[in-house]
C-alpha cells in the first residue's frame, strides 16, 4: 500500500481534463465559398480578440499587481542553493509524530531531502529523494529499494507526503514563495497598511498575503468554489537572508480537519555552488521504474 494513503491530509487536486476537438473535414466542394467567408470572419474576430486581450493584459491595475508579484519573486529568487536542517512535525487524526528533515534546494530546478527520526513510516537511517521538474529518484532503505519515475503530483505525494505540484514543493521546502500566473489568469488585489492581498483566478483560485515591509509572501491558500480556504501555507519567523527573506517556520494546514505539517528550521546556508543532489544507494537495492 502506498505510504501517502496514510498521510493524505495534504491533498491538492491540481490539473484537470484537457479536451480536444478534431477539425471538421466533412465539408463538400460546394462549401468552399462559405469556408472562405468564414475564414475572413475568423481573421476579423481574431483581430478583435487580440485587441481585447491587449486591453486585458495592459490594464493599469493588472500591471500594478504584476509589478508587486515581480518584486516578490525577485526577493524569493535570492533564496537559492539552500542547505537546511529542520525539525518536521506531522499531525493527523491517526498520526502525531516529529522527526528531522534535511533539505537541499536549487531554485526552480531541484529539491533533495532526507527524512529521519520518530516516524513509523521511515527507518532509523531515513530515506532520501531528489526531484527535478522532469524526474525523481527515491531510496527507501527500510525496504532497500530504489524508485525512479516522472515528476508528477501523485508521485510527489507518495515520496514527500504531500500531493502537490513541483512549484508548491519548492515553495514549501525553500521557506520562500514564488507566485506563478499566466496571461489567461485574472488578477485582483486589495491592501491594508501591512499587506497586499492578491487573488489569482485560473484553473484554481489562489490567494496570497504579502507583507509590504519585506515584499514577502507570509501566507497563501487554495480557495474552493464557496470562497473558503481548503489548504493554506504559512510562512513565519522571517530572517533576512542575502537580499531576500527566509521563513524559518513553514506550516501547511487543512483548515477543515486541523491536520498539518510543520517545518521548523534549525540551521541554514545559502548560495553553496557545490551543493550535491545525488541519492546514494547500495548496489544490491531493488530497482523499480515507474512509467507514469
């Protein structure tokens, strides 16, 4: 049985179905004139659509929000080539345990971690994993097996005990948050004396609380159709690190169940160019390759 089934308290349902439509090739020769007429209409429609898209993308309020996001991301990008040693705590209805997690992170590209300690699902000597955007490798020394496969939300869920995207994994493990959005997403922003509050509505709805003083995300949450948070990530104990801020405590919570995962930093260093992401394992370990 997959281990994350026991710890599915951090469950993000990312992605969705992509529907395609084949081009209609059933028109007869008599339809040729109509096709030409339709093509002209489509071109005019395309120009109109492009014009509306330009207005949408260049709306002054959207541009202002984009500037705030850019500043936040520039700061977070300074938390790079990170090596940290942390305490990790997990609490669910069936589990309340504390252990240790060592993290190595290259911004946007690589996450390596080693989990050990008082968890029932790992051995005394821990397990090791390395993810990049395309592939992962995981060594379970409790069962002396190595698993390799593509980086997907489900596979991250099995290895990292939280089903999430690679970007969310980076945001949690790095102690700093990058805000991602596309040209198709709708952006909203409100503010008070202390915070910018940005909502991004696309396939999912996400809401970010940004501390003005530091241009740093201190919380972000996934919002359901009833406008309620169903998962939140909190950053606290901010420490100045180079030109950015590193959160020495990160908490992931499901508000409806009060289940959470918490990482508390004990030691960290940045900008180590010789950071090693290799996962070592014995030659006699059982090798398993996941195709998907």
